[in-house]
């Protein structure tokens, strides 16, 4: 990853144009979208096609609560997040510590490319997510995370704790973490 100033960071909403900017491995990962297909370890081109189709369907389905952001550093995709309100993501029912609360915006993944971490990119994506929850009138933002491991879609629980999230339930090695919305005066 080139040494770039985070002043060159731009966060763009996920839409028909930015869908092609998802960084790898996010662009081909169907972990949340299609658990059965994910289990087959689809080739990158198949995974990318499935991911784009799934996202496009959600973005076009009015009222489904789906969204996301892409982080660009000097025009280079370095991060991605996706979130939804109910009905959430197909795989969320696999987690013993779930389900997320119906009053929350659930963050399925928040990913920053290796080499771009610790520059505030994840925190900036999270700021956009929290603003999105606030603009939708939701009560909280929630995610699933693990202690001591970044090997999960939303990153390590420590990242979420530093951002003010608290554990709601912990089972099966994952914690459902929540931060109540801080209503902003408009």
C-alpha cells in the first residue's frame, strides 16, 4: 500500500457506480449474502458476479434497509462496509449471539485492506454508518465481533469497544455489540 495521507480519504455510498470499486477480497466474498455458495469457495469471478447481483437487488428493493460505503484513499479502494436493518443478512441466523435488534442498523462487515489499517479509515467508515443509522431514525448500531481476532467480517471486538460499543450477548465465540444512537441536533 503506498504511503498516502488520509486527507486523501473519500467515503462514497454504495451504488451502481461504486459497486465496481469494492476492494478484494470484499468484491468476491459472499459470506453474508449466500452461505451455501460461500461454502463451495467460488472462484473470484463467480464470487464477484454473485456479490454484485446480490447488492444490486438489495439497492433496488425499496425499503429493505440495505446499504454500504466504499473507502477510497487517493482514489484507490481500501475499505468497505455493508449494513442492513431487518431482515438483515441471510447468515445472521448462524450466530448464537444474535439476532440483532430490530431497532438497529446491523453492520455485517467493516473491512480495511492490510497495509491501510491504523490510519483511521475504519473509524471513518464507522462514523458514516452511525450517521446513516441516525438519519434513518434507528436506535442503535450493532455488529458481531470476536475478542482477540480480526478474522471475522466486522473486525476485532477491540475496535468496536474503542468506538464505544458494548457487548449485548456473547455466545459461540462471537459477541453481539451495540452502541445506542447519539441523536444529533439538526
